[in-house]
C-alpha cells in the first residue's frame, strides 16, 4: 500500500433480486489510489470481497469512457456523484477525501426496478425508443452527404440533443421520477433534421404515450434533470417536445 493510497468506507445497497428486500451494507476499502476511477475502485473492492468469500457487488458498466451510459450509480445522493458533465466511470477517487464514507445506491424510480444490488432494469427506455425513435428512408443507393442541406442552427441543435446516452440520471435526479429530458432529447434530435419530418407528429405522440405508460412521473420544472445530466443537455428540448406534442394532438382532432 502506497503512502498516497486512500482508506474509505463504503455504504452500499445490497439486494439479491427484485423479489427480495435489500439493505445497506458497509465495507472498508483500503489501498485505493486517488487516480482510480470510481468503477476501478469498485473493481478493487470486489476483488477483496471475493478473497474473503463475500458475494461481489453487482453494478452496470461497459465502455468506461462516458459514452454508453451504463454506469448508473447514485453516489452520496447524487447521480454519477454530482460533478458537472461527469459519468460515474469518469469520476476519480481524488474527488473524495481520505477516510471518507461514500454511500452508493441504485437509481430510485418506479420505472427502473432494481434487479440486483446497484443494477436496475432500464428497458423502459428501450420501449420508449421503439415507440417512435426511427425515421423512414428510401431504399437504394445512399444519397450524397451534402445532398440534403441542414441549416447550421438545426444541425447544432440536433447534435446537442443526440448527445444523450440514456443513462437515466435525469430520472434518478427528478423528485417525480420523470423521463421528460430523455424522451425530449430523442424527440428533439430528429425534430431538427429533414429525415425526421415524415414521422414527426406520430413520433412525439407515441413516445410520450409510452413514457406515461411505463410509469415515469410528470415534469414539474425542478430542473434537477438538467443539473444531473452528464452530457449537460438543456431543458430547452422539453419545451420543444411539449410544443410538438400539442401540435400533434391538434392535428389528430
């Protein structure tokens, strides 16, 4: 153990399955380098638990580069640890003090049931995407990249919305468990592109209806979603989605 290594205490939510009750368990973690990412720290803790014959902590992870959105952890009460524009896998242990106690929980939302420990079922997001996150294209040879002109303002707005990685931090941060920022980002992304126009009205109606059916809460403008989003997506997209939803409703009358 290096003289620069940290000693921390973890309070972790442990739950064997969705059908069994869970509880917080405490673990001492030693030999933690300040340069470790938060997930690397959990890897080290799990290695020590396995040596001791304790079931390792289940948590989601994949790319570990802030791209996939899998590292869905509530850290000290804040999604991804609360650092601006940072996912759990990009959070480093130097952000914590030596000797700190860190509480780790899964996302807490009706639409994200806990599967095991820190792993939740986010397939509700997939079903929202399936409901309308697609475009119609003509078959045949691909058109030239510059054949369809997109105004710079629209392309930038579409790109900003497309940055959403579907991690669910917005839902976890919202006191109502709302998925408005996620759904709006997906709607707004295609709203600003010519390819998204044919299904524009059907898309917003179906995605909002599916969001409601999945049990997500309503938006009450707390803006916690924007604050927690690791890709810093603006709540502006929610206003855009609401505008389109109202127009789509009128068109159906």
